């Protein structure tokens, strides 16, 4: 399940409770774990933030998540579109 808005693509794996957020066109990158189970994806060449992977999304404190992500995220929209 995914929804597209501007240059972001958000997908949610309900079975494994993993949220994927990607910005722009697909490109090679790497992940930095910024908190247990929360990974920021960065471009291999420029270190630009190109997305995030959030494990155990439904169990996480959304205030904590909002404070550590280097970009804004609309939790209400994600909940409406993905989480049952």
C-alpha cells in the first residue's frame, strides 16, 4: 500500500509494521540508525536525506519520532491511508 504526494512516496508494510518514506527519484543510498529501529536513508554521494525506514511504526511514540526525524511527517495522513 502506498500514497504519492509531491516528491515523496510513503509505503506501509502492515504485516511487519514497517513504514517506508522516500523522497525524489530512486537512487543509491545508505541508512543511518538514529534511534533503535529508526533509519534515515541518505544519498551515497551527497549525504542528502532521501528517506526513512521506521520499524515497529505503530508501537512508537509519535512525538519522539517527530522530534528525531530531520523532516516533517503527517502522522494523521499516514494513519488515515495505511493504519487500520
